[in-house]
């Protein structure tokens, strides 16, 4: 064999050993870095989880704001409605009093009419008309 072929063979063997050694060295480095990468992955997951939690918190804060606004609107509407109900109750009480007075006036008028009918012969012979019934409706 010539010197060049021996050198080529030696170089080939060294290259082969170097590549195998390099592969082994790379594998060792990968195994050393794996826990670091897992930690980096855990940190990345934690950061993403935190971002998602913050986004959910922001959404909840917005929802709370909308609910608070709706609650205030409903409270105002309920107060307005309560005022209207109070007003209507007052009107109903006044109308019930008026109805009661009108019923009493009709009873008084009916009693006076009955008296006029039953004592017609007396009132006809009298010089004065019968007394007017006392009816106040105000």
C-alpha cells in the first residue's frame, strides 16, 4: 500500500471515530440539557397558564362591570316602578272613598224617594215640599 492510502485509511478511521465520539458527546449533552429544557417547558406552560388566568380575570372583571351596570339600571327602574305603584295606590284609595260616598248618596236618595212614595198623600196635602235629603259627595 502506498503512503497516501495509509494516510487516507487513518484519516477515515479517525473521522469515523470522531463522528461516533461526536455522536456520543452530543447524546451526553442532550441528556444533560433535557432537564433544563423540561424546566423551560414548565416555565413556558406556567407563563401561558398565567396569561390565560389573567385573560379570564379580565373577562370576569368586564362581566362584573356589565352586571353592576345592569343591577344599577334595574334598581333605578324598580324605584321608579315603586313610585308609580305608590301613586296608583293613592289614586285607588281616593277612588274607593269617592265610590263609598257615591254609594252612601244613592242610599240616602233611595231612602228619601221611598219616604216620598210612602207618604205621598201627606206631602201632597202639605203646603211645603219635603225636606231635601242631605247628600254631600265632595
